[in-house]
């Protein structure tokens, strides 16, 4: 049905490619001939001239002559006398402690800055606390009210100034942090210069981060069962549970001392341990028996200081005039009924000192001796204490009014400063025979009180006043330069036995 068949191949040449090929032609072109020319130029004639000074005058060289007659005999005659006097001077103590300092010295006390927040000052708010950051360049102040007013509902703020700024405006803070209630105390982080811990009159504890401009609140306690129910008078940074971590210690007028861990991620402060001061559990000194039987159960805390020598030791000043040595490692359970706290409160008191006649407004450990501290209060006196003895080693009259703050000098072992209810800053030098102030700084505050003070690492002194200002003082060289025997004198004072 089907058969194979072979057919011839038929080819058809495409005309499409040839029709689309472009025509190519070669052409040449040339510009007009380029003309060139050469020219020469020559400057005006040049002259050379020389100059020579007059030949140097030959000055006569002095002729070295022999010793004048009689000089050798004179030196031999006085040799024994001079040697005897030199030996006598080498044994003398007339110039002990004298050191030559060729650097420029500040001979007087001078006010470098007068800082203030106009809005807070117009509302009559007062500076209740000041603190330097770890670099010593930024000063923070807390605004509140000490004398009167409805503290619980009045808004307030925390302000900072960077003194290293080239265009510092004393009336315009670099940072203003608003708070719902007055701020009683502030404390910069010892390592991170932007973190500030603060205690409020409402009992809340807050940590702010000044590097966060939108929301500076880094962590806070909030209003929980663990929160203080009375004003927080002191906040301090202390070593935390974990290595390298710092926690916040807070103390209130209700007798509670609480330790908070800082959680910046969650933005909260978590209670890790707590302490309560109860009259029945306070060790009694010789003059404490009458004081122990009067008043309520709790001991209101008005001041607190940490030992720079022993991380387990801290001191507490109370409303009733007691000063107590306390320990973080105490395991004694506090004799207080539970009040909703998430931790068991312990009693930290280990030793009591002789009581004063009123509230203890400020305490401070000496940075140069592990056993010495100073305390001030409403009686106008400054007491120099050893933590090994109940009675004070030395008592100094600071003012006829209240004394609100005291701080040891960070560079002079024998110098401390205190601020009074009359607005004065009294600087004492324990190396002087007279127990009077070595310097009195009148701040011209119109007699209004000064409530707080702090030394900076650069030896500046910041003073917070009731008029709402913070004054930065540069002390004189006499008050900032350490003598050679100061540490020995301080050691001698610490070894004395109180009468």
C-alpha cells in the first residue's frame, strides 16, 4: 500500500538577510593646517651685591686668679662650726610638713558657678540633694521641699549640668527630669556616668538614664507591696549579688532599708533583701537605756553612709538621735509583723553609739581611716567618732543653728566641711590647735539654709541651698594640699580613747 520514493532537493535562497544588510562606505576628512610659532622672553638685568657686618670686637677674657689671700685659712677655721650646725639642722623638726609647690595656687575660696532651674525656683522648690558623676564633670541636683508645703502632690524634677561644656548656661540645665512628687535624694552610679538613682517623697525609688532623651526612666520600683511607704531619705549604690553588678540601697523614715537589683531590660527594680530597725533589737550603750524605752517600735532613718573600707558595714542615723553600726550579713530576723514584703526582713544593727539630742542629718566615713566617721545634726555639733568606741573622740561647734550636711575632704585627711541652717559652709582642719573653722564661706543666700554638699574628684565643692541654687566652690590651696604628717596625725586621733 505504501512504497519508498526519493525526490530531488529543492533550495530557495533567502532575500531577507541581504535586504537588511547596511551599506558601508569609507571616507576621510582633514582639518586646516595647524600653525605654530616660537617666541622668546628675557627678564631685565640682574645685579648681585653683598653685605658684611663689622668685624667682631675681641672682648678681653677674664683672667682666672688664685684664691684671695686668707680664704683657705678662713674655711679651715669655720669648718667645724658649719658641720656642727648642719648636723643640728638635720635633727630639727622645725620644717616638718613643709613642701615647696611651684604650681599656681588658689589663695582664696571662690565661687565658680551659681546653678539653678528658674521654673523650680519660681515655685519655691529647694535643693535637697546633690551628686557628682564618676568623671566629676556633671553635677545633679534634686528639687523638693524641706520646710513646708504639700509634698505628696507637688511635682518636682532632677536637673544636671555638665561643667566641662564650653558654653555652660547656669540657668539652663542640660537635663531636666520631671517627677510626680518631690525628690529627696539622688546618687550617681559610681561607674556609669549617665545613671542616677533617686528617692522620692512618695516612697518610690527610680533609676534614670540621662543618655535616653525620650524616656529617661531606666528602672523603677513602682507602687508595689515591696515599695517604701514613707519618704526615701537615702539612696546608695552597693555591690550586687552577681559579680560586677551594682544594686541600689534605699532607706526611709519608716525604718526600712531595702536592697534592689536593677533590671534595665524589664525597666524595674526588684527587691532582693531588706532590713528593719526595731528599738527592741538595738544593742544598748551605757546611755541608751532611757532612749530605748521611749517612742514607737520602728526607728526612722534620716541618714546613711557606706564604709569605703568594708563592704559589709554601714552606718545609720535616726530621727531620735541614735547612730547605729550595721551589717549587711546579719541573719537576725527583724521583730516586725509582715507587711506584704516578698522577702524576710532582718535586723542589721550591731553596735550603738552615744545618742544625740535630735535627728542625725548626715554621716560620712573618713576616706583615709577605716575606723573614723563624722556625724552632724540639729544640735549644731560635729562629732568625730571611732566605730570601736561608743563615745565621740572629738566634738566641734559648727553652728548655733541646725547642721544639715557633712563631708570629709577627698584629698586632705584632716579636713571636712559642713553646711548649716544659716546658709554657711564651715570648713574645719583638725591639724590646727584651735577647734574653730579654718574657713567660713558666706554664700549670700539671705540667711536661708544650705541642705547638702558634695566634693568632686577635681576638689570642687557643690552646695545645695534652700533658695533653689547649687553653688560650685573652688577651695584655696591651703584646704586642698595635703601635708606630709596629716595621715600620722589622723592615726593618732583614731587611737585616742574617748573620755
